[in-house]
C-alpha cells in the first residue's frame, strides 16, 4: 500500500514540474512498452507493442499452441456430429423444399398485391386525367360560347347604331329637302 502511495506522490510531483504543453504532448506520444508474455489457461502467446497511431498504442498478439495438451481435454471444442441416415436427409430436404415453396408463394402473393395496387393507382390516375380533360374541354366550349355571344351582341349594337345613323341621315336629308323647297 505504501508503494502505491509513494508512486502516486512521485507521479503528482512529476506532473507539477512539467509544463502543460509537455503534459499534453506526453499524452499523445507515449513510449512503446516492452514485449511481454501473456499466459492463458490453454494458450501461450506474446504481445508486442507497435506504434501504429499517434493517438495511442496498438498491440499485436501472437498466440501459440500449448506445448503439451492435457489428455483430459479434447483438442476440438466443437461437438461431434452424428451421421444422418438417408431417410433423415430426405426428410430435411423435403422440409427445406416446403419452406422454399411457402416462401416463394409468399413472394408471389406480395408481387400480385403490388401489381394490383399499381393497377388501381394507374386506373385512378387515368380517370382523373379524363376528368381533367373533360372539365377543360367544357370550360373551353363555355368560353367559346360566351365569346360568340359577346361578338354577336357587339355586332348587333354596331348594326343598331349604323341603322340609327342611317335613319338620322335619311331624316336629315329629308329635312333639308323640305327646307330647300
């Protein structure tokens, strides 16, 4: 415990002596650690440090097979698979085929629903397009009729003024003839 306390006080004294810039730089540029051996229950290996990044250290771990494996533990930890009979293989194959067929049926059903939805949307768009065209055509006919009525009314007004002027001219000419006689 006293070793830890003395180590921490020495570390604190060292930090007080260092400038802030050198403290920050020392965080970014750490010295690589010496090679150490790593012991595991079943595996032995070495860890070698490698300065790969400026932000920290990277390590490479080399694992070695144990020198003398114990006879109690099997080498492979994977379970031993039992041999399957032809009937079991056939059953598995049929089950996989059934799964494939059911998945295929689901996909076909989804495609059919998608096509139906696209058809409904297309029909609705065509119907709206026809309605828009029909309304536009009706508006155009109405506008043409209003323009025709306005033109006819204008022409009738011009004819009436022309008749009034002609009638006034005839009256004026009759008056001048009567006065001259």
